[in-house]
């Protein structure tokens, strides 16, 4: 009986492995691989003009104002956009609107809302 249960478990594990492997190979719309094939946007103007939801963004400029608990107004030479920055992303040292920063994140594009950026990392330059 133990051998039968072990055999059934192995077959189930193999079946799940094949399913996971099949899904891992899909690289079309909606897949992680597809999202990473899109170019990383590097200016506020490009983000506002062409960003897709969850598209990678790397911006260099200044955080000029805090507008909410986690929301900040970011500005580069091409425009302004709202950035959401969680506490765990904030740098340890203080900074102000004169400090140049680099933000790596993802565009957040929701229906009936302006485009914003979710910061994944923030570096003081």
C-alpha cells in the first residue's frame, strides 16, 4: 500500500511539473517574459505618452513634493509624475527637493486614473 501511495504521489508531482514547465515556456501577452521585452522608459514624457501597465521605468530627477502618505511628485526635465514609494524603498539618509534621485519601478496605468509609478528602488545620486 505504501508503494502505491508513493507511486501515485510521484505521478502527481511529475504531472504538476510538466504543467508548470509548460506554463514557464509561454512568452506571449500577459507573461512575465513579454513584460520584460518592452523597453524600459527613461523620461516622464515617455511614461505619460506611451507607458503600459507594469512597464519598467527608470527615471532620474528630483522628488519635489510629498502629496500623500506614500505619494510624491517627481520631476525630470520633461515633466512631472506621481511616484508611490513604500517605506521599505525609502533610503536611510534624509533628502530634499534638491537631491537628485534615480527611481526604478513600474508604470501603474489604471482606468480613469492618471498614470503613476510604483517605485521598486530609489537611489540618491
